[in-house]
C-alpha cells in the first residue's frame, strides 16, 4: 500500500489542529481529504472534458475523424 509522506512543514499545523479538535491526526487528515477531494475531482473532470472537447474540435477542423 502506498503511504505518502506529509510535508514536514505541515505536521506542526496538523498537530495543533488535532489537539484543538481532540482527535487522532489520522482521523483529522482523513476528514480534511474527504471534504476537499470531491471538489478537486470534479474540477479535474471538467478539465478533462474540456480537453476532450478541444481535441474533438481540432480533429474535425483538421478533417480527422468526427461525423
């Protein structure tokens, strides 16, 4: 299983927040990621769709494929 290393500069901030919320740091980080990931994934999906649409338009303009 891949275990990414958290930047050292973030650890003290996470630790202080963990103390304030009185929860384990893993639970804190999981909560942060769960709240942010859906928006990031949606944004990346929109970018991928836009790139796909541009590629299709370019292909049509260049006479490559399309209907």
